[in-house]
């Protein structure tokens, strides 16, 4: 029953956000870490706790969704907009290897708040890591992970 409620909530959010994203992302109006229009610094914060999910967030999963064999880790992201236009709907590309797994929806970011050139935002990123890894091994694996972020151009008016 609770899963149906979550799916319904997520579906409603997607119905509202997808048309906005599709409109804003046309004509290559994308800022990303790949094209140098977003600068992102990712730092390990620690093992995520249930308490992390008690605050306001825009995540598309819950603490209890952690897959078997994984633990949830919290990272801090410093995102800077270098684009000459306002950027919103920032997301992270999916990534998975034997030890790390994350997907669009793991970034705790308010999608309707645009960032302007030079602005910096601090957000949390929650990722799954192999439950056998200790803190030093997690930090080592994070250095080789591909954290690719992107966002869409938005009009301020």
C-alpha cells in the first residue's frame, strides 16, 4: 500500500517536471560537468542514517529502499554554475560498478530553484556502496567514480 502511494507521488512529480525539463533542455541548452558549465566538488560525509531522511529532501527513494548487499552513503556536493544562463533541474547521470551505485534522483536538490552564473549551492548526494567496504575503501572507490552532473537552461522571467 505504501509503495503504491510513493509510486503515485513520484508519477505526479514526473508529470509536472518532465514537460518543464523537456522545454528547458531543447536546443542544447544544457549545462553540465562534461561541457564545463557546471563545476562540482564531491566529498565523502559518512554513512547515511534514517535521520538524514527526516529533513526536507527531493530524493526519489527512501532510506528503506537500500538494496541487499549495499549500504547508503552520504556525500556533500558543492555545485557552481559557470553558464551564462540560469540553470535548474540539476541531476546526476546513473553510474554502477561492482562497489558503487547511484542514479538520477539520488541528489537532494530543489529542481525549481535556478542557479545563476557564479552561484554556488551545497547539496547532499546519497549513493549505495558495497556493504563490505570500510570508510577508507569507500573514499578510494569514490575517486574513480564518474560523477557527471547536468542541468537545463531556464528563463528567469
